[in-house]
C-alpha cells in the first residue's frame, strides 16, 4: 500500500507544478549588511555570522513564477540569497542540473539549499550536497522523485496537496451555493493516477454533501487537434450543461487552457467556479477580464486580486468565483527560504511540524496555510492554502 501511494504522490507532484526543466546561471546580491532575524517564538537576535542560502529554479522561459521568485528573494535578501538557474533542457542536461545544485556547496558560507524545479531525477544532487557538507540544510519545494528517496535524502519536503483538493473544492462549492458539480477532463489526463484519484475524491465528497456529480469527457488536446478542439467543445457544451442544471452549478476542468473558456462562460452564464486546476490569480483571469497589469505589478498579487474583484463585481458575479491568493509556484520557493532562515536563526525551530509551518506561513505571508504530514514521513508535508473570493 505504501509503495502504491508513493507512486501516486510522484504523480501528484507532477500536477502541482506545470513548469519542468532546468539551466545553468548564477546570480547573487553583493551588498553586505547585518540584519536582525525574528525567531518563531518572537525573540530577536543579531546575526553573529554571515551565511548564504541558495534557491534553485528553472529558467524564465521554463517557469516564470519560480524564476521571478528567485530573483525577488535575491533582491529581498541581497547579502544572503544566491539564485541558481538550472539548464534549460532538463532531459538532455540532467548532469548539468545536478552539478548546478551541488556547486552551492563550494561556498563555505552556504547553509541551506532550496530546490524549486518541478523535476525528477535530482536525488543525486541532494546526496552529493550532503557528502560535501553534511551540515547544509536541504529543502525540496518541490521536486518529483520517489517519496521514500526524498524523505531519506532531503531535510524538508513541501508540496501542494492535490488529492485533498478533491475534498476541499466540492466542499467550498457547496458553501458557495452549488447544487451540481461538473468535472471536465480527457483520456490522457484521466490516465494519470493523480487526476483520477482527485476526481474520485470529488465524486465521493459530492455524494456526502448531496451534490450531483457530472463527468464530461472533452476532445483530447494531447492526441487530437490540440487545445483548440477542446476549447471549442467547451464553448458549445457549457451552455447546454447550464441550461440543464441551472446557474447553481460549479464547473471544474483538469487542464489549464480550459479556463479561458470556463471563466469567460462563467461571467456570461453566471455559474460558479470555486477553484481552477491551478488556483492562481494569474490563470486565465487577466486574459478573460482584460486586465492591464504593469510590469512592476506582475507579482503584486494584492493589487492583481483587487483588480479581479472589481471586474467581477462590475459583472454582478461577486462571490461566485474563487481561488488561492498567490500562485503555488511563487509561494513554494519563497516559503522554502523562510523555513531555512528560521532553521538557521533558531536552532530550536522544528520544520517538520505542521503547526510550526502554518505559523511561519502566517507570520511571513499573512496567509492561512494548512499543512498535513504525508503518510508516515516525518519530513514530508502537503498543504492547502486559504481561499480568496472575488
């Protein structure tokens, strides 16, 4: 059973981060300064020694969110954070990816390495880091290797809980007044263990809540005519479903390109979208709502969420659309660095404790994040983030 669930988790992680691949650049702030660090107990202590933290991400073209998070962390902590960028083509440059990560240990001041790459095959990098410096803190937020290997070779493992969302999304939809829950997917997606496990959890939860669960299969964008045929199907099918089941219907799709249609139709037909497959304010909302987001505001999610809320309210849809306040691919690398900083500043801080992680997320980001231990792994935590209602 544990082996089966371990295989399932690898698939879970493949769902939670769309970006995959790697590159090989290093950028680092050079400004030297002393700073104060606040511990989880609220004590403040002056840094007695200089130290460095490496955050590892894919390139800008592979994962814009993670790359920008790395750059922002370097700007926020210029005397601490080094941003390592992995090679562009992961499949053909795996050794380069591993070498880039391991190179962090060449810095005698390096105390922690956070890898947010959305890749598998990186366990050797963590093993070699520990061989070069056993005291380096290692954090995966996240990679896609076997949970057994990750737990054994990495100090802290973090990821979004894709399967638990099969319970939380219908529950939220019910609270938003929904009576019918429609699930759109296609054959190649339904061949993935994570997708089917989450769908089954949604179906089970809907039954418990008294919601009607409706499954609809779309043309397959991976084997047919690409996303266009799938999107055209949604354009034609969603109005039929809403005519049949009424406006108190939630629509969920398993594929990101679906949401350009789903959200546009929600604004037109006034049904509910409790959460997207990737619950971020930057998935489809800017395009559908015609948001003009300045370059300097690209990661100002308070402002972006406010812009979305105003547009939604203007179309008399207030409270019918929801998601998470920030992208997981922004949160994870930033949170990983905060976990490392806390471990360095406060040796008594235990990162493998759900309450400690939740409190740190609240203190640093102002977000309620619910962490739960994955199976019996003492250093593997999955999370669900608080919702924002537009």
